[in-house]
């Protein structure tokens, strides 16, 4: 039986999901969190739906064996491809990041909404479906931005080339006068400043992190699975490949709560 | 027993190795070639040596089961990490691309030699060792350029951002007044024009493709394994993930000789 003292499991292809893990840890500081980054096979976003489902299944199986009480897919690509599959497979609540991202977009009250994401996420049209359900008269435009994950992973957020690449990717959104832009990939908040500069200060940028955390809170509360602990939760990190940059970014997000990264083979 | 009628096996993480396969096909047009791109797990260059060896072992096993007469590692990262391992594992000749790249650099007769490659290739210092053996008094400088593979895979060769990123990566080579620059990744020839513009027309750019092909020719000749066929060789392509761009680039290189791409699971 699932117990409130069990950990929350979170996975992503790499460091992007740390933006979601940080929001969850901030909102639910007493929860134990087990994070898995599938760094040996990243990126997911350029790969086929079948391959992404297979990778997501491996990642989820690893976390489910650790007796988690809820599973968070902290990756838009994996959510778009594998959310239904993982909900059938898991006996615990499974939370993706696309529904929370769509909720955050709807909450801005704007009607002209842009979505950027990986090839796989955009091709799935999962955001369009989710936003249309909440804002039936929305005008939605979307585009894949495949170079943004490598730029974020390589720490090129402040490099002038990133701005040029964003100008290419975001030109159709500027022409369409988008009012709200969804950062539909958990890596993109790492490039938020550059994106805001290119689209202009009037465009509202939304991402899934904070909304996913409050979505998770509500589900755990409803199922009486919120931790009763009074001490700080324990954070445990796994990755499928050793990666110094992963540790660096995790340290930026979690400070002293990030103690070590363990390599695992799925 | 190995026979001259058997195919040559070639693998890379993705499309980069097609530059080597094209050179081999041009020099040895009567040879059958089986090409494998491990697109489900690319890129290799940002991953650890242990992970790269494991992936290279899977790729080599797949090709060796097809009764190839020689194995070409058409990837600098996999050559740097796994050449020794694969030579012990395989009963057929195994050719990497680093020794041919070093031979091409030495053949320019220059003493100030630069090397660019992936994180894993540069960290291995495999090019420095190979060049130093051929040109003991060479002054060698090297740097990792991790964004060049994604830029090549995404067809951003002619985008102004690629030039800006190259200016950042190549500044130390320009300061050091390199005379020869080794494109130490089989993807980089796809960005050759931009690299040449940034370093200037006086710098000689070398890559492994043509030298690897003539290296392979010499080994097959020595072992009496050159095909005796008079008709054109058959080209067969496999990838671990479906990928439209792979087919596009393969068509550019091989025209009508590229007929189909088959997806396989390693």
C-alpha cells in the first residue's frame, strides 16, 4: 500500500527537469525526492515516439522499484509521448508537465498563445489539445526549437549566438503578436532572459514548473499522501551517465541539499 | 574464414559517419557497405568513456553478426574511446578515424596544428598522441566544440549564429596562428565552409574521410580482401531510430544508391 512517507519520483532526460524538481522541493520542502536524469540517452526531443516511450518506461520502472508514492515526468517530450502509457503502467499517480503548462497559459487570460518545444513535443500537438480544452477560442501557434536544449546544456544562455538563433525561431511568434508564450520544454527556463529579450517585455512567459508543483500538491493532499514529516525531505539524485555539469546545475538549484549523484544503468 | 565478397561495416552515432562512408564508396565503388547510425542514443561526444565503449560494443556486435570483412569506426569519439576494445573483440581488421586524421594533418607539412572535436575526443588526447608520433616537434592545440554536432544535425551550417559560435570556439586557434586545423569529428566537414571563413583561407583544413578510405584500401589489399566484383557495391543502411534528416543527408551523399533505411534495436 502507498504510504505518505514514501518519496516522490521525478525523471527527465537530463538537467531540464531540475527546474521542476526545484519548484516541487520549494513548495513541498518536507517531501523526499528521488530524481533520475537519463543523461546517457539525452536528448529525447529529436527521437521518435516509440523510442521515447521505451526510454520513459525504463526510467519509470527504475523509480517505481524505489517504492515512490507519485511519479512526475519532468520532461515535456516524455509527457507528450508516454504519459498515457505510464499511467497505465504505474499504480501510483503520474503527473506530466503539459497539463500544468497549459493551465499556466490559460491563467494569463490571453487568447494569442505561442508554444515552443522540442521536435517530438510540437509534432505531438499535445499542448494545442490541452490549451484548446481550457481556452476554446485561443489562437495557438507553435514551433519546434531543437537547438535550445543543447544551448542550455552547454551554458550558452548569455552568448550572442543564442539570441540570433532565438530571433530565427521566434520570428513567427513576433509576427503573430503572441501575448503569452509557453516554454514547452523544461530546459527552456534556463534561457528565459534571452527569450524575454527577443520577444519583448510585453509577452508573458510561462513554464510548467510552479504549476506542476501545485498540481502535485493537490493530488497528494486529495489522496492523503502528503508527508507528515517535520524535518527537511531527503533529495537523492541518479543519472545514467556521469556528468559534471549536471552536478554543477543541481548544486545551483539545491545548494547543500545536493550531496551526490549516483550513476545507474537502466 | 573472411572472404573478399563480404561487406565493409561502418558505424557512427548518426549522420557524421556518412562523410567517411561516402569517401569509402567513392574510392572502392565495388564494395558492399553496411552502415549503422546509432541515432537513438546520439550524440556520443558528451558522454563518458564507459558509456561510449558500451554503445560502440553494441554497434560493432550488430555489424559483426552480418559477416563483415572489416569494421570502420566512422566516429572520432568512438575511435578515441573504444578502438582498442573493438580491436580485441573483432576477428576482422578494425579501422578508426583518428590515425587517418593524424596522417592527413602530418601530410600538410605544417608544425602548428589545431584539433577540434567533441568533449570526449579532446579529453582523450588521442589526436595529440597520434600527431606527436608522426610530427614529434609539432605545436598542437586543441579544444572541444560541443555545439557543432547539434548545429550540423540541425542544418544550421549557413546560419549567422554558427559563425558566432565558431568565432568563440576558434579564437584560441587564431591567436596561436595555427597553420593546419584537424576537423576531429566526422560531423564537422558539414560545417567546413563556415570554419574556413572564420579561421581564414590560409589555414589548411583536414578531415579523416579520404585518408580513412585509402587506409582501408591498403589494409584490404594487403589481406587480399578487396572485392573482385565488377558491378557497383550494394549499400545498406540501418539506424537505431527513424530519422527523416538521416535519409535526406544520405540521399545527398549517395543519390540513387541510397534506397532505404531500416530501423533496428541494439
